[in-house]
């Protein structure tokens, strides 16, 4: 049998074989009740009790001291970078293998992405590769780390926890601190993922979470900035809410800022979703075990499992093709999708997109290699809890 056929058969064995999407939201908790409460009370827009409650619940769920909810993850990352000191003309190190929003947020700050390689062990930013590279490119000037080739300051590093698998944050923090570079985590995909029991997004200075419709918890669209630093949190709130000085009635705004608020309606959905986070994580972890078992005797592929010491949320389930089978990826994608099993390749490398060619970059052989060999499998928690 062809590999594509075998893979389709094994995916169907796990999903039950009916037509399934890559990732669908699950609304079986208090979603209706909380959203209805917004409509019944008229509090649907940019202020309301669910906004405060969602921020409180997010801080509790992640162990961060503060959370500021925003209109989406991309705007959240932009502001997270800004409050961490990224200025126009700076460079920000990001993985070449990421969703385009990571690079766009850097650009929205007026800064330049500087692309880094990925790691086969984590699928995220390669800390060993970066440790080799930084000394060759960085020159210390007045306490800042400057790219000796471009003369631009390297103001931040953005690790991204791919599909919910954590980057080696303890090692990255040691490296970043050595060079005096701020770490801002793109934790868009990793709500519920832990490193040694500590939530992703709480190792760096601050982090962004996304609640887009395809993420593990959704508000329809939305995001958050989380941080332990009270001053940064205040600054994030101020910048994302038009920089209005608090007053009973006066409209005084003290800087050019944004309307990146999350409406109460969306926060209500978020509160209900967050109540079910541990259930979603448990279902996705069980789904991962089922896939791992189903693929254990299939030559040419391996199912990607969490590293020891981490808990992955398994946001998107990930199959890795062995190198000699990489040329079959498109046949596998075609065969599974034709059978109603929605699978997807990983993103094109950011260094290949027209607006990001020519940006500073280290060699990215591992990111390139991974980008050709990843196939994401149907990942909805309902595949385990039933009622698909
Ligand atoms: C989803 C996602 C984002 C941005 O999320 P939006 O809420 O859609 O703006 C950013 N980075 C990564 C890696 C993502 O997966």
C-alpha cells in the first residue's frame, strides 16, 4: 500500500472516519449563558464585567500576575513588543518557521524581523543554534546588543511555542540575559502548555496569547498580553485603550495609542471557554496518545510527542515524515483531504515570503528541513470527548 493510503487509513482509525476539520471550537459549557447575559444587560462592547473577569481568570490559569485582553493576538504581540522596549529601527529575532503574524507584529512596531533557525526537538526556536550565532553577529555598544552588520539594535527575541510544544525557555532566558536582550513569548498556540510545571508565556518579560477561532480556547477573535510586571501591564492596558486618562467624564488622552480592546461579548465567550481549558488539554493529550499508537508501526513517519519535563497542549497534532519520504507529503495531504480528513502542511518559511526576503537571517537548515516534513492532523478535542 502507498504511504498516503496507509496514513489516511490510520487517521480514519483515530477520528472515526467521518469528515473532520483540522480544528473546531467546542461550546459545551457556559457560553450561551454568559453571552446572553451580555445581550440581556446591554454590556456587549468595550467595557463590562466579563472583560475584567476574563483577565482575572487568565492570570489565574497561567500563573502570570497580570493579563490584559486585546482584540487579537497580532495586536497583542505588537503591544507586548512595544512595552518591552522595541523601537522603530530595532531588530527582533524570531523563528523563520512561524505563522506570518509573528513577523507582522515586529513590522507593525517599525522594527525588522531577524530570522533564526528551529530545533527538531521542540519545533521552535533553536536555542543551541542561537547560542552559536549571537556571538558572531552581536557587538556590545553602551550595554545594548547591536547587529554588527546592520548597525541596528537587537531589542528582543520572540520564541514561539509551535503547536503547543514549549521552547527550551530556561536555556533561552540564560542566553538572552547574557546579551541583555528582552524575551517576549509568542504563546498564541500554547495556552495550557507547561515547562517543569510553569506555564509557557511566564518565562520572558511578557507574552501574547491568541483566542482566534482555531486556537485551543476561542473568543471568536481576541488575544491577551500576560506579564508579572505591574508597570508593563498598566502600560499595555493604557496603550490598548486609547491612552485615556481615567476620569468620570473628561476625554483626555496623553499619547497616540490604539483601540485594541476586546469587547465584553467576546470576553464572555472566553470566560466560558477558559472554564473548560483543562478538559480540552486532557482530550488533546489523549488524542495524541491515540495517534502515537496508530502510527507506531508505520514506517517512514513518526508522531511528534512532548519532550520530558514539558506538558504540551497538543493544539495541533503533528506527524513528521522521515527525510526520504518528504517527497510524498503532497500526496499524503491530497489523499487525506480527499477522504474528508483535513490535514495541513506547516507554514512556508517566513524568509520565503515576498515582504520578508532580504531581512537579516541566520542559516535556517533545520527550519527548512522541518517545513518540508510536517503534516498536521485533525486535532479537535471533540474527537475524544465524542459529539463531533
Ligand atoms: C494564531 C497565531 C498568532 C496571532 O493570532 P491572531 O489572534 O489571529 O492575531 C500569532 N502567532 C502565532 C504563532 C499564531 O499561531
